[in-house]
C-alpha cells in the first residue's frame, strides 16, 4: 500500500439505524461503530439480511410489550435486522463450531449492517447450493414454521393441514415443510397469490376474500394460523374433534401484548378435546442445520421475492408494510 494512502477505518461500518420507533420513515443509512466479538460469539461480514414481520414490530415498537425488552422510548440497539447470511471474520473465546472464512446463516441482531455479532448457537453453515440472499430469508421464518409443525403441532404423515397466510414468510415455508412431511396441505391467501402458493406445493388453495375455510364443510387435523387473526371459535370450527391449532401470530392481535388470541387459546385448551397451542419460536442452530439439509436435499426452496441494497432498506420495509411481498425480501449488503 502506498504510504500516502489513508488506511481504511475498520472501527466503523455502514448500518441502517433508527433513533425512535415508527414506520419505515425512521430508517436511515448511518456510519456506526463496528461490533466487537465476545466470548462464545462470531463476527460475521454480512452479505445479506432477511426482512420479516418480526423486524417490522421491532421497528415500530408495537405491540408495546416488545419495548420492555428493547427500550421504552427508543430501541437500545439502533440497528434493525435479525436474519443474516455472511462470512465469519472473527471468533470469540470458546467458539468451536466455526472458523474465519466459514459461510454461515442464522440470526444476528443488527444484521442491517456491514457486520453483525451473534452467538455460535444462533448460526449454522450456509447451504452451499443457494446464494447468500436466498439463505438470509430462511432462518427465522422457516424455523418458526418448522417448530410450529413439529414441536407444537406434532404433524404426522397423512394428516390434513391448513396454513393461513400461506403466501407470507412463515406460511410459504410451512406449506413446503408440511408437504415434505407427508401431510395433505391447504393454503389460504389472497386471490392474487394463489398461483404462488400452488407453486409451493399446496394440494389445495383458498382465497380468503371468497372462500370461508371455517364454514364447517371441511375440518383439519392441524391448523397453522399465521395470519388474519381468526377468532379461537373459528379455529375450533375448522378443526377435527381432536385436532390442533398452532397460533403463530397475525397482525392486530392487541396493542399491548399482540397475543390476545394465544392467551385465550392457552386458557381454554386444557378444558376441551382440541389442542390450542400458542407458539413462541426459538432461535436455534439445530433447526438451521436441519433446514440446510432440507434445502440441499431439494425439499425446501427459499421463498425470496426480491432483493434491495442496504441503502434502500426503508423501501423494502414499505413493501412489507403494504403487503405486496410474496414470501420474503432480502437486504443485500
């Protein structure tokens, strides 16, 4: 290097930041300190970050219960993003599963940036057959779908499964995973996205603006309720007598906790034959390792709608807010 050439500043990095809670308008491209790796952690050079509804909730600070963990007036970590795919550049003391140069994917708080730090138990080796952008849209949404179907729903081959919000982030993976597990799958979405859900492998598709999946004409062994906020009563009406409804989420679920239906279902469940199970998904490398095997085996395709550069993260968030996304979008760094 020419001695007169300034040395690059490795102490800072580009990142999307927010100084307050709000809509996508609060997001700004900034220069911030580069994170420092700690014991049991890995520092990742971010190549892509996924965007999902959870990230939107962290941005808006709603439901308000999220502020108890994030900060009451403003987020303590001003850099949003959780899904990540990138290359390990440094490891902390005690890390045994990864080394610099490894390509990984998983969850790292503050992934809308050049670098992010996370625990080694939050990431797995990236599937070699897919791009970083494709890998970045898998962890949280596909992990939630996997836990909803297997841990909470205990799905079995031959069962009938209904997935609401089947064209969204979690739903698009739930359809694929349920099919791969041998279930007969019905996906619910808007009419404009029926072709997308059919392409994911759903055996049947319903347009929620036209078809009432809870009219009693058909009942399901398992409902993975991802969107729409149907009442507990409607969920029960669409279930077999011993069926299970896993309540993942849904917008407008209450301004305080966002989990009004989950709470009602959990209270009622011990007194009826049907199971009503709230899902609080966990972030764990074992799931990402399993998902990577499914991707490599051709049983799971990343649900990537489109990509945006880091400086257009606010626009990507606006598309999510407006409901135009099929599957998920990625922020390419």
